C-alpha cells in the first residue's frame, strides 16, 4: 500500500509519527485531515487480515459485489 519511493520514511516510522509529535490543537477542538492515516488504516487491514492490502480490497470489496475482472494495483515508479 505504500510507495517506498515517495518518502524517505518507512511505513512503521509514518505510523509511529503521530505518537511522538505534538498536536497543534487539543482533541476534537478543530478538524484536522491527515493522508497518513489512510496509510495507517491500510497497514492495519494488512496486519489483521494477514494479506496484502491490494488482495484484501480485491477479495472483500470487488469480488463481494461481483466484480471479477477489477484489480487493485499500486504502481512502483
């Protein structure tokens, strides 16, 4: 789920980053959006399901609704 060429950080470093950084606002005081949390969610899916995120999406989403030819492919540039 993670493109290793897009950053110098590992997936684990990105996951742990919110735990070591100071929040700009107190919890629920102000809306904050963070793309890295989508990476965290994908990693949680991969670890819990014991399958790659791409395979999970294909099996649990695409095939579950009858899409047999769709694929979830992340290109490595």
